[in-house]
């Protein structure tokens, strides 16, 4: 492949000094804040729609599918609008969105958990509309945040550290929201009040966390002018198809994130019906998600020894084996929790490494095209996450309907087995596909990326 393309836009070079620990931790606070709004939808919205709003499980699944697909299509438009923005101020290209975007996202997140006194059709229309709006608001917060890492540094070790702290922040938010939300909700006699009040509290934490990220991070390697190519669907599509590592990561993510999200969405059903108490989800989540920090902590050393690609494959393999065993053995709260914890340790590793992959892929895109499009590239990757999330929500809702789930009653033996299968067997199958894809198709090795960075630096001289 030719590497003689000259950059057509001015770029501020990243300085040679390493990122400080404070800046890395502050970057992780961004995903911590993100989780206090995003995780609420992934963990509790399906439960809210089926059991509080009274929407049928299959219809709730369709809400996830259609709304997430809408948000997925909107993502490249949002990303391109950020890349093509003119008059970038002293606060940077991406950081201002963390403040204003999080405020809007917090407000809409609360509205997401309100069930107006409408007819059944009215409730469906409201749920579709507010979830679509929520998806766009999330894009205007998450895409700038995800693009920020590539603008902070091009150092491979620092990028792994940023990915690690980001995953720690994400898991921290997932852990806390998994533990505290339902115990807070049940303190209210009416869940129609308990849900929005609890979500409002969570969102305040999210806003504060995003501000910490905004306040203590700095953009260094960032375009100071919009791309010269005219913004169009063709330019967005060109960015996508030119970047083969991005195509591979998108395909892998469709399988890996759908597995991760269906685990998150179905655990509350498993706790309530298979184990007999919805409040068990708090203690189980504490152990399961808390254990996954081990995977994140080990990630930098594993990457240093095996490389990003091989380490991601190892994580997938651990999760697949644990989930298969968990499905095959009889249901027991202790064995289920231990094996689920091992599975989360495994899946947390590739989920964390993904963020380092994205930063490398942004560099690759500049290398092959001559133009640096951080937000557009990240939004195209985010498209795959939204698609996976829509599939997970759809499969959760349709799956519950197919196995005969009826809210708030004792479930049949077949339904209980179906819940367990959705929670363990589906992730094992989809993660097998993810492992094969990353293992056979992803060619942007750490060594190749290092060569690309050297070439980019020589062009910028």
C-alpha cells in the first residue's frame, strides 16, 4: 500500500512527554459518567417497559431495535458534523461536548424512565420517540469522548493506559448502577416514581464525572481545520471502506457487544425468576462485575506480553468457556455467580482493548487517506455498537416473548431454561464469532501501527 499521501490539513503534533496519571484517571471519569446514563438504559429500560409501562416484551424489543438503528444511522452524521466544525476554540475540538452533551443526555435519560398516562399506543409512541432522541443526545456526548483519546496521545503505551482507565470507569459505573438502582427504586411505593427519581440521582453523578474529564484532559494531536473533502454521504462511506481494520472491528463488535448487553439486560430477570428474588441482582452484580476489574488490571501486562490482538482473543476464549459450562450445569446461585464472574473477567479484556484499537485505527485512516477524521471514524465504529445494542435489545424482548415470559408471575420450567440460555448460551455463540473475526481478519498489529506512526510523523515535519 502506498504511503506517500501528504496530509492536507494542519495537525498539532503530540509532544514526546508521557501523559500524567491525573490525566489518565480523569479520562477514565468520562466513561464513569457515561455509564451513569448509558448503563441505565441497557440494564433497566427493558424491565421498566415490560413491568412498569406495561408494554409487551416483543413490542419492547422492537423499540430497542428501531430506536438503536435510528441512532446508529445518526452516528456518522453526528461524527462528521464534529469533524467538519469550524472555529475550534481554546477548549479544543472534542472537550466542550462533554459538558453540554452530558447535560442534555442527563435530562433525556430521566424522561426515558417516565411512563405517561397515555393509551397503550400512546405509550409506544412516547417510548419510540424519547429513545430515539436519547440516542442522538448520547451520540453528541459519546463520540467526542471516544475521539478524545486519539487526540490526547499517539503513544502506544499511553493509549493502552487510557483504554484501561476507560474500562475501569465503565465497569465502576456498571458496578454501582447494578448494585444501587433497584434497591433505591423499591424504596418507593410506586415504581413509576421510583425509577425517574433514582435515574435523576444517577445522572447528577454522570454530569459531575464528565466535567472532571473535561477539566483535566488536554487535546494534543488534533486537526485544527476541517477536512478538505466536501462533507457528503460519499465522503463518510469512503472513510469507512478505505479503513479495513475499522471494517473488521465493526464486524467483531456487532457480535461482542450484543453478547455483553444481553448479559446485562437479562441478569435482573434471572435473579428474580430463576433464583427467586430481584434484589439478588445487587449482590450478584457486586461479585460478577467487581471481579471483572481483575481483567482490566491485568490488561496492560497482557498486552505488553502478547499484543492487543492476542490478548483480546484470550479474553473472548475465557468468557466462552465459562458461559458454556454455566449453561450446561444445574442452576445454583454460587456456581452461577462464580462462572459469571469468570466470564465477565474474560469479556472485560477485549472490551477494554477495543478503545486502543479505535485510536490505532484513526491513525491508520489518516495514513491511507491523508486526512484525519477522528470523530467520523469513531462514529462509524460506534455505529456497530449501536447496531449490536439494537440486536441485543431486540433479541432480549423477542426472546422473552418466544420462551413464554409473563411479567410478575411464576415462570414455567421452559421459560426459566430460556432465560438461562439467553443469558449464557447466546453470548457463548456470538463471542465465538467475534474471536474468529478478530483472529483471522484484523491485520493492524502493534508493530505495523508503530511503523505507521513513524511515517505520519515524517509527513508532518
